[in-house]
């Protein structure tokens, strides 16, 4: 897959490096990043039915009553990885929209980031996200899972 390079400065070690992110204008494809490691997984919502399934369950949740489309979309992207994706190699959750950790020291906070100018890209293989635990749940268990994760994330 083709990722756009960003110039980043780490908030922890202060060093500059480059990281790859999905290019602007790509819709429905995400690089999910671990909350606690450098692990990444790829999600293509056009071919992975779990995204629409979680979206439908989230929209039926009592926690989303009276919420607008923007709020529900934010909640979906914030909670999808924790709700329906298998954890990373360390047992941590994946998140949509999380910036990469510093590739030099692994710290989760970047001080600054900006796209290279002119734009530069890198080809990388990123394994697709897996859903073994989610797929083993009954419909009722999935509904409870969505509600629990929404609650845990303050929605």
C-alpha cells in the first residue's frame, strides 16, 4: 500500500524522523495503530463487513439516542478497534486515526508533524486487521460489547 510520508518530531526524544500515513482523500481505508506498541493493521471498510456491523449496532445503542451523524461517526472511529478488532501483539487495542508512535523511541506523543513538500510516498505491506474474538460473539454479546466500549470511552 502507498503511504504518504510525514516529517515528525518526537515529544519524548526530540528527534526528527519520517512516518507513513494514509494519503489525504482516501476514504474507507485506515491504518489502525496500537495504543501501546508500534503494531499496525489495515482496514478496508469496503471489504470488511465488521465496520458496517459495528456502525449499525452503535447507531442502535441507547448511548447514541439524539446524537448527530458527526458524533456517531466520531464514536465509531474512536471505539471500532477496541470493539471488533483482535488486540495487537502486546494485548493492546488498535485505534483508527491514531498518529504513529515515534519510530525511534516508541513514544506515543509527537511534538509536531507535517506532510513532506513536495509530497513523498512509501510502499509498505500492512497486515489486515483480524476479528476472531468479535466473530465468535453472538448478536446479543456484540450489542453488549458495543455498549460496554462506548461507556468505557466516555460516550
